[in-house]
């Protein structure tokens, strides 16, 4: 598969030929279920798009039955930025319903398979985007990351996934899960491509009230020779698998070989991250999903009256995982429990942000696992709690609004990819990409 950088230099005829070959390859790999459908828009470089990002005149469903029949009437800001840069949306990729999940199994379109081993999950919620890039069915893709939904599937599928600082990329046109956590980001074959795609989709947008209104770019200033101080977290990874610990040690050696300074630090137990995240995310999801009532758009299941129509539509339209999170969100926001749960979660979120700020006084980047193990097989996560715990190393980044990048480090004895993430201070994407490129060059994963 050609890289994004290479594709941007292709002639029109070369690009059209490539697209035809890509169509053929996607059709031959339909069993992977990475794409829901393929709809080429424009003549630019083809980019796969997660099914929760608005593309005008596309069916956009967030992997849910409740949005069947909805046709997007406008482009998300990131789509307009792609088109303006000579790129084009090429197809909808599969995802966990409303981005709620870590395996793609909650999608109404069925699960996506991991391109490395089809018995294993591709991760989620951006599992379709990760599988498409990992299988060579996409040059690059867009995903969204609420608690690790770009970085975790990227790690499971052996590709690069980057979550920008909150506010760096417009959320206008992104189907909302948790508004204070969601960010669109690039999923690519390598770090340089991630920087190029990040530059294209990031920047100011008056349509997004949470946008940082910052337009500085990084790809033309990449410098892997820059010497950085990087924090490692020995105690933080104690509960990770031996595979993850081996990859962590390998990454530390690679960073040292590149001349970076390694500094040991500690972070509080990640169980507090899990609690704060799921209370915050489900509370916001409850509010955001209230709009799906069968009246304004999407699928409707009629009832004898308005209340029954609401009940029937939401009961049949939402899957089990979405219902579970709506119920939890309503509970933590209900009278008598708001102070006990939601307010405490926001105080914990503040502590997490302060903890990162303290570490970043002394270092440029933090090296962290992405997940506690390699991609599990389908069915190995026996209950929702086990699935939630697979996000244990990624969610604090979203709670603090920081940028992070997952890149493949090695494969375990079964050939499964192991990815780690570098985390940077808010709005310091340049350092994040510089350090990531340095690590990528020394690791030489492929």
C-alpha cells in the first residue's frame, strides 16, 4: 500500500487507477467487514471515514439501527478540510454503536475482524478504520477517540493512531458520544502520514464553540533528531501482560538509543481514571442520545401514542451496550446521586489533569501502554467490565484533554501487534510527532 505522502504526488490518471485497484481489493476482503459501504466523493486521495462523521448525501448511522434511513445533509468540517486539500472520503468504516465499545461487536452491521488474526478483535470503537488501514484497504482513515477509540484499535491492528489535543480538530459534524472527551484524529500507516493528515484536518472552526482556534502545522517541521526527556511509569504498568512489559522495555531501549533522556515517574492508580471516565462519559452520552427519538430523523417504530413511539423506537433502535450506558448516565445524573457520583468524577478529573501537569513540568513526553494486553479473541471479554478495563491506559488522556499517539512496537510470539503510546502536553503536537517519529525510526516495526 502506498503511503499518504506518496499518494498526494500521484497524477489524476495514476490516482484513478489506484482507486479501481482499491475497490477490487476491498471487494476481495469483504469478510473483514471493515467497510460498511464504499462511496467515492471527488477525485482526490481516498480516505476511509468512520461512520459517525457527516459526509453530505451519505447514509451516516454511527453503527446503529436507530439511524437507519438518515442521510447527512452537510459535511463535517474535517470532510471539507479533506476536500480542500485534495483528499476525498472513500467509504464508511464499521464502528461500535455510537462509539460505545472496544471490539466493534456492538455494531448493527456485525463485527469487524482483525486483519492480523481474524479470530481476534480489531479494537474499537474505530475498529473498522483500523482494520482497513491495517489490511491495506485504505491509505489512511479518520476515527474518533473518546477514551482510546483511535489508539486502542491502532495498537491491536499494528498501525499508527493519533488523538489530538481537545479542541485542535473541529467536532462539528461528529456524532457526539461524550462532548467534553470526543476528538477526531488520523489513523495511518506511519507517523509522517499521521502528521500530514493531522495538519489537514486540524485548525480553526467557528462552527465549533470548543475549538481552540489554532492553525499551526507540524508536518513541515518534523525533527526526529530533537533530544527529549521522556517519562516512564514502572509501577503504572504492573498489571499489564508480559507482552506489553516486553514492548515497553524495548521502547525504552530504543528511545535511549536515539539519545533521549529517560525519567521515572509515578501516576495514581488507573482505577480512578476508569471511574471518573465512565461516570463522565455516560452522563454526557445520556444527554446526547436523547435526540434520537424517532421523530426528527432516523428510524421510527410507531406506537399508539407519542410516549409509546419513543419507547418502541429507542428499545428497538439501540443495542444493549448503548442502553447500558444510557441507564448508567441517567443514574449518575439523577436527584440524590448527582453529588455522590458526577460531581466527584469531575473532581477526580481535575486531579488527573493536575497530575499530568506536574509530570510535564519535568518532561517532554510520557511513554505509556495503550492496552493491558494484545488484541483478545472474540468472546474472551466475558462481561462489560472486562471491556471497560481494556481502556485503562487510554482514558486519562481524554479526561485531561491531551494529545497522544499510538504506534506499533513489536509483535508477540503469536504474531499479534503490540502498540504503545506517547503522550504530550496540551497543544504540543509538534513534540509528540517529533518523539514518535524518532521512536518509529529506531524500532523499524515493519
